[in-house]
C-alpha cells in the first residue's frame, strides 16, 4: 500500500510540478535571449513606445 501512495504522488504531483518549473525556466531563457533582437526590430513603432515610454524621442 505505501508503494501505491508513492507512485500516485509522483504521477500526480512531482511530474506535473517538475514540468511546470522546467517550462518556466525555458520561457525565461527564451525571452531573455530574443529581447534585444525584438527591441531592435520594433524601434520607432507604437509597440516600442508603449513598452518603453521613457525612450520616447523628444521633439
């Protein structure tokens, strides 16, 4: 009986939580690596102005 509880714990808690933690790290690394490329592509657009209001050029 204790073996069944351990297996259920691993299947229902440990694996899903581990997967979510891993995907959080993957999403963070992906966002960090492409941030500068995306920022460079959108300079001068409305999206860039909304994301970085302090970088708005002064007239």
